[in-house]
C-alpha cells in the first residue's frame, strides 16, 4: 500500500489533501462524509447536481429542470469543502495531481474518481446528430419541448423510443401520461433483446406491453437499430420507421478519461477496483459510482452510488491514517420503476408488485433524499424544498386522487 508523499520536516502541519473528480451521487456523498480534518476539493464541469432517477418526469412536465437540480457549490460548502467548476482533463495518479482543461493542477494525497458514464450509442450511425439522449436534465427537458411542438402540429406525429430498459420504459410512461388520448400520435418502442426490462421479473414486461397495447403503442422486440436519420429509424431487418422524435435510451458506457488516466486497461472498460473501492493499479485512488468495475457486477443505481461514496470517504480516512480498509458490501434494496401515471413497479429480488399508488413511494424517496442532500435549514434550501413539495402535490398527488374519485 502506497503512503502519502513526504512533507518537509520544516513545513507546518497541514491537513491531507483529497481531490474528488465528479460530483453527482457518488462524488457528492463522498464529499459529505469526509470531515474537515481533510482538505477536500471537489471538481466538476457543471455547477448543478442533478437528480437523475426522476429525470423522465421532465417529458410530461410533472417535473421542471429546477426541481431536479441543486447547486453543487452550496452542497459542498455546507460540508466544509471547496467546489471548483472545471473540466478534468487528466488524473495523474503517479504524480498525485489532477489537471483541468485550462491547465490548473490540484495535488492530492488521495483521490476519489466519480466520473459516471456517458451515453452508449453502440456505434450506430446518426445517433448523436438525430436522436435525443436521456442522460441529463437538459436532454430530457429538450425531449419535453419537442413533444410540446409535436402536440401543437397538425397531422400525424411519430415518436420512436430506442431501448426497452429502465429509461425506455419510464420514457414511454411519461409520453403516455402527456399524450395519451391524442389520436394523431404514433409511438413505437424498439428493443434489441428478447423482452422489455431484461433481468427483472417477466411479469413487468407483460404488464407494460399490455398497457401499451391498450393505447396503441407498437413494440418491436428483438429488433436492432442500424442508423438514425432526421426522419427515420433504420432497422437491421431493412424496415425504416418514420420518426419525428427519436429518443435514445441505449444504456451507459465508460468515459474515455478512465482509460486515458490508466485506471481502465482498455478503452470502453470501467475502471477495475478492489472490494475496498481502490483502483487495482493505484492504492491511493478510489473509483466509485458508475465508473467502478467491481469484482462482482452491480446495477448502476443511485442508491449504490451513495453507499459507495460513503464507503470511499471512510476508506480514504483509514488509508491516510495507515489503518485497515473496509470492504464495500452492497446493501440489498428494492427498486422502483414508474410507468407514468399508469403503473409503478416495486421490485425486491425476484418479487414484483404493481400499483399506480406506488408512485407516491418513489416521490417520497426523491423528496426525502433531496432534503438530506440539501437540508432546508437556510432560506434558499427551504424555499427550494417548498417548491418541490408544492409541485408534487399539484402534479402528482391531486391528479391521482381526482382520477380515483367516484
């Protein structure tokens, strides 16, 4: 195990330097669990933390961009640390420094890399130019605006959702929440696999397809996309689907930075880590969240990222103190998947429950965790929390009550 770089005997005592690269769920959790006995710098190119588990609700207007964003500078400052808005160009683990795109350098005794992932296109031609992604608030807000344009346009409009995983199913649910009953909207879901939501109980696939069939949704299962054009989605079978809006939910891929920094052995690979979340190449670098290639595969969910951030923070302190590190043990937690206002699925192991009322549970997780990340103790966080609660009551709770009233 490598030790922190030696300091001059004449130098005044100083706190160990920790640099965190990336400030979404994992990186932010690490920052909030590191005490002020460390000199912590958090780097990210965006000023906003984004709550991505509910980003699909931007499509229907249930949420607005500001509902899903918190200022990173405020969250990091509350933990007693420094936030720097910058794009990281290189993590030089050997020289123990992080270099930004503008050439600024931040030296560290320990580094936590939490850079997440990027959209996976599988090399399909035209995706970047002609499809809208599903990986950020800006992308999903753009989909919502495009749906609004199509709803105001005369004539038939076609929407194609590529991907039948979590994102694809939740995107479909919000499109239907917003547009169902509009006879001139045609919706198609294209999935390369043998069913929707692979890896989850098959009952959910059947329920989603039944809901969709009742509302005229076309499901093309076992179909691969070969190209996307401004008005078409081309399939391997040779069929070309008309598309006025193509929503691409093709999964997540490792960012190039992981390989460029030597944390991942090959391009397109996640950074291999030990059970302690340390890089397999550099003991003083921890990789967490989506970027981490764990010894055993783990679904890339926000609750796992939060737990990894906490574990990495504790292990950084242990490493710097020369103590034994603890292993990260994923906690078994249920998963919630919403399908607009038509249904919500609670999945625990091989068991699945379905009920529209479960949407309240997912909304509660969102409200409570946002309040934990940004406690409403000062005027700005309190104002933001009130707006989130008020909007939830207006757009989710009241419509649900009215729809079930006799």
